[in-house]
């Protein structure tokens, strides 16, 4: 049962990561900024949202699977 729950949360996290990544990509296309954030605060925030998820999601998901 734990693996089913872990799979569910991994799947939801992947979907969230894709959504956040798309927000960054679409905003980059809208603003024409391809590298860095060029001082654009909105792009920096969107990038941090995506980055923070990717940095912090792995360990809790691993812990759920182990427990």
C-alpha cells in the first residue's frame, strides 16, 4: 500500500513540476528572455518556485517510500 501512496505523490509532484516549468518557459517566451532573468523580478520568482520544488521534493518523497 505504501508504494501506491508513494506513486501517487510522486505523480502529483511530477505534474506540479511540469506546470511550474511551463510557467517559466511560457513567460520566457512572452518576454524574450532566454538566459538568466535579465533583472525581471517576475521571471526570477517563477524560476525560484520551480527550483524550490525540485530542490526540496526528492527527500520527502523518498522518506514516504521508505516508511
